[in-house]
């Protein structure tokens, strides 16, 4: 028989191999296997219907000698009743699975997801889970989740309409995806036979895009004055100003890093990796944009991201600009993305080169040598465009009225000539070469392209 003192002293012998561990018997078929790794495992050996079988009970010392003996006795009781202990173990496991609550399984899925996705993605899933999912499935067993349960959850989300009576459709669809992924895992693990949420998203089609809502040019001066007088967080006020001056995409603003800012050359090298189509382009920085960045330095200069929520310890959410515009009274009239449309329309009205405007809007998603060449080719024209646009917005804000386009352009350009901007003189070629090299173009490829021209 074994004792705790004897077990503690046991070590793999010279004859111990991974395939043939050392075996020590206790009583009534209870055995302790000592493996070559040093692990000690309890085994109950028994016969059922004339067949020799073994059941693993656990490892020592997690399972003590007394606990292993009691487990072995329980096995003998089952055998006396004509029950195979392994069948009983499978039945108990199945019963536990069938009684498992959806919420318990969902939280286990969420914990696993935390190890496999970016922290920002996990936080989004965590928020959706605790806001819209767990409360709805409280007390429902995983195996009993029905299509109707999932539809009721989606309908509850749809009730949260905005001021225009529109439901948060994208939230609804993403929450359906979240629950669908949980149930997919349960199906893979053979806990459920069918995924009851299949096809639910078809009942909640994507809403028509409203991202380009924007005010008319006649309302722009008042909007710019409202932004200047915004009494919320400084980061939000500065974010709205920068977005208006730069007419960049909101996600580009949110994901802007200090490492992307080239202050010496007055450039913002946009590098967004978390889009479906990676966008890499260059934005010349006007005096006004640089002034915003200087103010932001005092707030977030020690962090990785420029517009960083210091309370939540993450970049601002995708709605932080739109929420601020709603507070200013522009709900349904103006979105952050709408500044792009305002800039595109009115820069053309001001008479600037359409190709350069398109490059500045970063509408060209191609990565060819030709696209990169064109992108850098208009850099100096785009520097001028960005400064004129920022000055034009300031003119509208300060005068409170819309100035005649051509008068405005003439006035602004005359003002620019009187300035001595801190720019690299005659930097067209250098900027072109750097832009090409930044895109991974080799010297041989560049020479080959030049030879073709």
C-alpha cells in the first residue's frame, strides 16, 4: 500500500519512459503512475463485461491519497450496480453541458477572446456583451437559445432611436455578430446542433449611409464659430478644428500617432493599418493645423496617439466628433465626415487644381509607382491648398459671413506671399523621392520608370 510519505519520495526510475511510466499499486485496483516528466497520476483499474479498463482520476498532490481512494471506492460501487464508470462520467458531462447557461458560456468565450484579439476589439465586445447581451439571456440555458430570443434582443437595441427616429442599426448588426460567434463556437464543440441566429442579420439590413451630412456654405461661418466656442473637453474642440482644417477621415484623426507627425517638414504621414483597405498618404500641415498639434502636445504628448482619451486609456471612440456636433445643435445637419464634402466642393469653387484636390482627399487607393509618383508630384500645390483652405475657414469664422470665392482667394494668396513660411525651399524633388522610398520603391524600379518616360 502507498502512503503520502512514500509518494512524495517517488521519482522516475531509470526504466521510466514516456511510453512506459513507473507503476505503483495501492489497493482495489488503485494505481499511481510516475511519468518521466515527474508527474504523478492516479489510475483506477477495473474490469467491465470481461474487458480491462482504466479511468484517470487526477494528479497528485491535487488529488490526495485519501481522495483517490474514495474515488476508487465510488467506481467499485458503480461496478456493483452494473454501471460502467466511464459511461457515467460521459453522462454527467453531458448533463452539465445541457444545464450550462448561455451567459456562463458567453463569458468564457469572452475571456478566451481577450487572449486572441487587440485590446480595443476586446473592449468593444466587452461593452456590447454587458450592455445588450447578458441582461437579455439571463437564466436561459445554452441549448435552449432560440431564434426568437436573439430577435427580441435585436429589437430591444432597435428601440434606442436617435433624434431623427433612426435605430442604431450598426450596433444591432454588430451585436448579432457577437452572439453568432458565441453560438458558432458552441456548435463546433458539439454542444448545440444548429446555430439559431443564422440569417437574423437579414432582418436588419444596413441603413443607408448618412456619413456625409454637412451644412451649406452659408451656414459654415456659424458652425465654425460654434466649434471655436465649444465648452466641452479641449481635445474634442481641437479635434473638430483639426478635422475641419484637414478634411481627413475621422478614423485617420482618431488613429493619428505622434510618430506620424513630421514637424520639420510640416507633414502628417497617415498610416492606418486597421482599415479594410490600408490607406497611406501624406497631408501637408497648415499653420492652423500645426497650432492645434502644439496645443495637443500639452495634453497627450506623452502618449502614443494624438487624440487619446486619458480617462479611458485608449483613442477616442468613432462617435466623439459627431456627439460634439450634436451638442452644438448640428444633429442630422453635420457629421465629422461631412467636412470632407465641404472641402472638396468649395476648393473646386476656389479654382484649385482638381487632380491635386483628389490627391489630398486620398481617393487614389492604388499602390503602383505611378500612383505614388502622382501623389508626391502635387505636394507643393497641396501645401498651398491646405494653407488657403485653413485661411479661408478662419476668414469665414472671423467675418461671420461667406466671402466671394475669388475675392477670398485673392486676399488669402496675397497674404501668403507676404509671409515667410518655414518650408524647405525647392523641396519638390526631395519630397517625391522620399515619398517613393517610403512606399518601398527601389532605386532600380524608379530608374526603370524614368526610362519608360
